[in-house]
C-alpha cells in the first residue's frame, strides 16, 4: 500500500505544479511517477482491506490526472501554435534563401 500512497503523493505534487504553471516540474515529477508505477509490478497480492484502500487511492490519482490534463490542454495548444508559426517561418526563410542563390 505504501507504493500507492507514494504515487498518490507524486500525482498531488504534479497537480500543484500544474496549477502553478510550472511545467518543467510537472515533467520531472512525471518521471518519478513512471518509476513509482513501474515498481508496482514487484508487489505481491493485496488483502481485501488493502484493495479497498488501493481503490480510494487510485480514484484520487485518476482525479489528479484528469485535472492535470485539463490544465495542460491550453498549454499544449499554445505550444502547437508556436511550433506551427516556427515551421511557417522556416518555410518562408527557406523559400527566400533558395531564391537568393
């Protein structure tokens, strides 16, 4: 159960960083999150009581994840627009530099 609590703590910190618009920290915590989830593979079967507690933690983790995604969507859209603008600028530069030769 401790590992599920660790994962829930990481997801909570990721949500706090996303709310603070600190996406570098979200990414760094995401790596810790992945490592923590990977370590679940080595965990033995849980008791009925632990399964109930796990269900509550998983619900919280999934809720945090949904909130992080909602916060990330506008940022991803902004990045996509910036990349599109960069690509158009590169195309224009390439077209004009080709004509200059």
